[in-house]
C-alpha cells in the first residue's frame, strides 16, 4: 500500500481488513498487531464477532448489501456503513442510530460499471442521496464506495477508478465531511490507490483464502 501511494504521489491509504467468514480469533490476532478497522458483509455474522471483541476498541464497517429490515441492527452495531445506496436506507439508519453512539459514518455505494448484478446507486443519483444523508444529524456523510467490475483489461478497471475519483472530488467540494473513497481489494489495491482510493478493503491478502460463509 505504501509503495503504491509513494509511486503515485498519493497520501497513504487506510487499510480496512475484511474479516468475513474469519473467526473472531483471526480478527483478534490481527488486532494484536495494531489493525483497528475491520469489514464485515453480513450483519448476523458480524454481531457475534463485535460482541466477542467489544473490549478491543475496534472500528467495524459494514461492506455487504444491507436489507432494510436489518438497518436497525446495523445502525446499532457498526461504526461505518459503506453500502448506502437508496433513500429508504438513509431514513432507517438515521431513525435507529442510538444517540449515545454518536453519528453513524456512511459511504454511498456507487454501481460505477452499471452492472445488473451489483448493488449501488447510479452516479447520477449520488448528489440527491448525499443531500438526504447530510440532512440527518444521526448520520455523517464520509464519501463513496465502489466495487468496480473485474474486467480483464487493466485500462478498463483503471477507468472505473478514475470515474470514482472524479465523482468523489465533486462530492467533497460540496460536502467537506466526505473525505473517504473506498475502493480496491486484494487483487487491485495498488491500482486503486494510484487511482485515488483513500481506503482499501483487503481480505484474502491478509487472512488467506476464505472458507464457506458461516451459518
Ligand atoms: C470480500 C470483499 C472484499 C475483500 O475481497 P478480497 O478479494 O478478499 O480482498 C472487499 N470488498 C467487499 C465489498 C467484499 O465483499
């Protein structure tokens, strides 16, 4: 990560350790080495780990699709929700955020390659969603998140990062709290950092291969 940032003349990016399917022990081992931010895809799976590790001062990010009926639990459990992609979720998260926990940090997920199979809003929808989030004192708009399509051509993947960077710069100009651009995973984080990512979400490169999703 540091090499990629230095080579591109970019500031260092933050590392989000993606711990989905990994047991709490594996999270604890990485936390003992100083890692603070962890990403989970499923509210139910995360609940157990967050409870088990509650004394360690970790920061938990939801990076999986959020169903509206899980918004209440997500607003209570997580420090960040990176997958806000529709107005209904904004209201539900704001309504259920416990005041004692302070504002919930949220990222707007953008479907940057317009894939039918992916969640996320259209780039054109970001502005209205950002305004809705900014109007909720229980939420803090922190920026954008994307999972670009795994095109075989590197130039097409880089083009998606560049479109995200432009969207993020426009958003940050209007909303100074939007300091985060979350993109890049194990296979592409150097290009993502060169392309403007301020946070990369890395799972297998840290923990090794994932097993099946725990039930
Ligand atoms: C699983 C996942 C990651 C991490 O993927 P790796 O290839 O294991 O690094 C990052 N972001 C999201 C949204 C994920 O679901």
